[in-house]
């Protein structure tokens, strides 16, 4: 389905970016088609003057919806939720809604920034590749312990019950990156493992996966 009453949405994305993956997953869940614009982070395309106009922080993802330009995946998801409310990313129940927002915040503020490209490059230069990896692994595991504790009594098929919500949208790419890039043993986190098993079978998640993007390097 295309976005109603307006031009097609444009997503600036990089295939391996977990923040972009969140937005691709959410767009797929909502059935919104979009144009994909690749920003090659390894070639430094996030620093071009054209991209800087979209996001002075030089990060993907950026969503363009007509005149509206939004960077930051969290803000993009909230925008999509308001403008395209079908297939909601947040439950109506206030407690479950708060839990989804809390999980989303933990992933986007307390896990991903500690292993992102910018942080990794800096640490690798200052303290070396081994320390960089250890720093990422320690902080991903710390975040996963918190998520495990938060969700263990509420988990259903997905993070906060039997519907896919915002918590899942952020957790699934984060778990994929943790296991594949940082070799985290997800079996140490039984609740997260269980959620991930359900999520990784979803066609909307698979279609959003790095390998399936037009800029994927095979
Ligand atoms: N809080 C931002 C973080 C965005 C972010 O960290 N993007 C990464 C890719 S996941 C990026 O563009 N990194 C480029 C760099 O580090 O130079 C969001 O959720 O969108």
C-alpha cells in the first residue's frame, strides 16, 4: 500500500544499519511502500552536503514524507504511528504502551549508541579492536539483561503479548546485530531468544533484513 494522499515516502537507509532496519520493519508491518535511498556509511556518504541538509547529525535513517523530513528512528516510528495509525505499533493499554516505549528507549539510547559505527571507530582508534569489541559486547549484554528482566513476566509470542509492537520493532534488529556482528550467545537470555524466534519468522522482518536491501553487498 502506498502512503495515502501524498507522494511516496522516501527512506534514506543503509543496509547494515539496525536503526534503518527498525524503520523498514515498521513500514512493512504497516504495509506502506516507500522509495529506498541508499547512504553508504562506509564510504562516508552521511557526510555529504546533500545529506547534511537532511540530518546535520550525519546518521541514517531519515524519512521524507512530502515536506516533512524526520531523522531518528524513534521519532520516525512515532510519526508513522500518528499519521498511519492502521496496524498500530503501540497498544492502547497505558501500561503496555509505556513498556513498549521503555524497551524502545533502552535499545535506542542505552544499547545501540554504544556499538554504533561512530563509537566503534573512535574506540578502535583510541584503545584498539579487542577493547572495542569487548566494550560493545559488555554493553549489549547489560542491556539484554535489563530487557530480559523487564519482559520475562509479560512475554507472549512477542515482547509484550501476542501482537507485534514497537518493542519488537526495535528488539529484533538489535538481537540480529548482537548475535551476528558481536557473537552474543542469545541462549543466555531465554525470554529474548523466544521473542526473536517468533520475530525472525515474520515476512515483514525478513523483507527488511540487510541482505534483502538494494544496497546489500553480497
Ligand atoms: N538515534 C538515532 C541513531 C542513528 C544511528 O546511530 N545511525 C547509525 C546507523 S544505525 C549511523 O548512521 N551511523 C553513522 C556513523 O556512525 O557515522 C536513530 O535511532 O535513528
